[in-house]
C-alpha cells in the first residue's frame, strides 16, 4: 500500500516542493524560502502563463 501511495504522490508532484527547498538552500542560501502554499500558487500561475508545458 505504501508503494502505491508513493507512486501516486510522485505523479502528482508530491516531492516537488521539498526538492525546490533543497535546491534553494544549496544554491541560493540567502534567498527567502516560500511557503508550500505560495510555491504551488506560483507553479500553477506559471503553468497558466505557459500552457505549452501541458500535455493537453
């Protein structure tokens, strides 16, 4: 069951925020880290501005 949950999470971008935070801490240590909520807002806004990144 855990494997299915991990698979579903990966498909829906479940680890994306944590990877982004890790990236910011590693490569931009002085940069403010957005909240998870703000991260997803920005990500969806970017997808709306650039619809070519979608599959449909």
